């Protein structure tokens, strides 16, 4: 979730547990006077096994990268991975409510091993850890994530520390 999109959002509660028994997303709602449809968000947790998803990736290098990130995020967060939508792997959850009344649940930290780049979610902003970002390595910033071409382009110890900072933050950075 982009910083701009979070404007007016507030955390209504947090749970660092990624486990879900039903495998379905907590539906997002808007107050009736907000004029929104009752449909929920496009991305929610699924019952797909994250390891099986990574094993199914077309590109062998993305399978290797996906398993590496799966291990790193699992170790740092201490949570089990959960597929969110068809391509994102998330850890933990948090609830949010916008000033408009729109609310929902999203993962606290995670990644997506996409063909063009690895998308990393839940890392702190540069202002929150400038010395780490200076040592992080080659990356690009998106509206709601950090893009890395390959793990060899970054310092994995710094990545672990950035994940930890984002995970322990009271303000999710997705």
C-alpha cells in the first residue's frame, strides 16, 4: 500500500500472525454513506502453498530467488508464509481503516518473485534507516515496494535488518 494511499489510514489493530484457518480474506467494508460497493479488495490470502507457488515459477533463477526470500522473511518474522493473491507472499497481518471508512486487512511484510524484478514489501522508509539504505545495494523504489533485480545486487544482511525494522514498526510500510 503506497504512502499516499495510506493517508488518512489508521491501524485498528495488529496481528503478526500470518495463519488463517479459512484461507479467505477478511472482507473490506465501507460505511453505507461512503457510496462504495460491498466488494472487497482484489488481493487477499489464499490456500495456495507458497513453496509450491515458487516451485511453479517459469524461470529457474526466480525459483532460487523465491526460495531464498521465503527463508529470509520466514526467519526474520518468525511467521509462516501465506500467499496473497496469485503472486505475493505475505507474513503477518494488520488491520487498517481509512478516513473514508474503507477498512481491511493486509500483510505486514512480504515479497513477490516477479519475472522483471523481485518486489519487497514492508521495508521501512529511507528516512527511518538511512545508514542501512546507503549500504543496501542496487534497488528501485515503487509506490508501495522496493524492486531488486536479483539478490546478488543487495546486501542480504542489510535486507534482514530492514525487514526486522519494518516488522517491529507500529506503522506497517506495505
